[in-house]
C-alpha cells in the first residue's frame, strides 16, 4: 500500500476506539458545538474509506463490489456512533431523549452488522469459500434477530420514559432482556470468529491475524460465560463500569468492534484486488500493442 492508503487503513482500524472514546466522554456534551467533532470524524472516516477502495471505480474492478459493500456495512455502525454519540456517555448519564436516540441508532447498527455478515457470506462464496461462510450465516442470523429483540425492549422502555410513563419493568421482562442480550453478544462473537476464519480461507485475511481474531472471540465468550447471563446494575456499582471486563464486553456496541475491523480488511482487500486487476489489464493491453 502507498502512504495514503496505509494511513486510511489505520485510521479506519482505530475508528471504533475513537468513537467509543468520544461517546463515553460525557463532559464533551457540555462544550458548545460538540456535535462538530462527530461531523469531522465521520467525514474523515468516509474519505478514508473512499481512498482505501478508490481503485474499485475502475472498469475492471466489478468483482470487488461485494467485499466493498460488506466492508461498508460492517464499519458503518462506527461512523454513525462517531457522528451521533459525541459526549453521550453511559445510559444512566444521558437524559431520556438521548437514550431514546441511542437505541434507535443501535437498532440501525444491528441491521447494518447483520446485513454485513450476510453480504460477506456471498462475497466469500465468490472466492470459493463455502464451509465457514455457511457456518457464518447460521450464526449471524440468530445474532441479528436476538440483538433486534433486546434493543427493541430497551427502545420501548426509553420511549415510555420520554412520554412520562415511569412504569417499572416486570422482573420477567428484565430477565428476558438479559437472556436475549447475553446470547446476542455470544452469537455475535461466534459470527466474528467464523467470519475471520472464512476470510482467511478465502485469502482476504492473513492466517496469523485470523487466529488472533478467533482467539480473542473465544476468550471473550469464556469471560461472558463466567460472568453469567444476568447483566449487572452498573449505575450503582462501587467500581467504575468500564473497569469490569465482563460488563464492558456486553455493552451492546462493543461486540461490533471486531466486525468493524474486519470490514476495514475487506475494504483494503477490495481496493488491492481492484488495483491488481487494473494493472494486469494495462499490462495485457501494452503487450497486445507490442505484438
């Protein structure tokens, strides 16, 4: 990669962490014009994505469209979070309207990640990878459905609060939410591990990188299992919520960090293969002229 594409690649890889840092810094919401930070971050991210896959606009790059679409869907949630969540903080730090908007964005992001995994399956099949991509779709669909269900519950609760209804959630519904969120997170990490394995088999991701992704996902799943199904009450904890790994790993957006990085890998792969196709075509044309 040239310097321009290299910097774009690394910026997009860091985008999930930048978005989390800006979203979690609640004092930022007190600054005048703080939303401008999110606008700048999202514009830079979009420009980096364009630079990373710019060569796919060439006529000979049509086969790279599915990886581009899958990559864009997987990194898309972090562009939205960076754009809309500056200074939002944890749910107990935000007001009712902010929390309602939070869960609307989470619903959209769950759809984007689920769609990204589905498109990734089709892209990998074009690269003759069938086993892990089939397993991927079997894990990604339940993960998306479970995510949408648990976020829909929280969105309904946030909407009730905005409307002035302070009705307490029945314990059964609260436990149902914990179970849905637990398995949604677990299945998302399973989907991420399968996506990394499939991308490695298709030549999109290096073997060492794929093993790192798989190992991280397995370790996280073990931590979640040890933590248990019930999500703890973080607003009243003596220890800060961000210091509890079992809690942080279940925050709805956190399981999308690694899929977002895989999305960046797909964008890089699409741009690289498109450039190679263009150069190969130019070499063939030059050879024909010499003949």
